[in-house]
C-alpha cells in the first residue's frame, strides 16, 4: 500500500461530488449499449485514503512493494484492543481471567471460560 506518487498526481485531495444513487460496477455490454463503469479519481482516492487510515491506526508506515500492510495493521489494531472493551451490553475485546483472579472473585474487567472455572478450586 502506498499513496499515489506519479507525475500526474495532485498535491491535495479534490473535494468530493454530491452522493448519487448506490450502484455496482459493470464491464458494460456493447451489444445492448450498456457502458462500462468508469472509475473516477474520487472513488480511487476514497479507497486509497480508507486504506491509508487503516495503516495509520495500526502504526504501519506505507511501503511501496509490500503487500501485507493492511493485514498487519488490522492485526495490530485488534491486538491493541482498539476495537473497544467488552461490557455486559457491548461486544468488544476482553482479557481472560487468571486462576488467581477467579479465586479472588474481585476482578470485573476480565472474563472466565468454563475450562478455567472448572480448574479452580475455591
């Protein structure tokens, strides 16, 4: 992943046009007069910026010719818990309890598995 850097690139992202109707890409069909979908710069800029923002959130510096940067960034984001902590009302990331935490029964920020519960003798 790398930001476009050829001689035809512009220095600032152009303003987006107003949203139209949602649709899908087509290769077109000359026999029926259906034109192929044109990929405008605006759409390609959106894809590029979304991907670059994932890299930034994962602390990955974009590198030309490296083709696993999105997966590395997503893994770092997940491992960091940036997706948010789990609660009784919100799905999220949580840490599993240690045996000592289960026995103490005072930690409300971790979770216990049935296997861990079965292995603890209180």
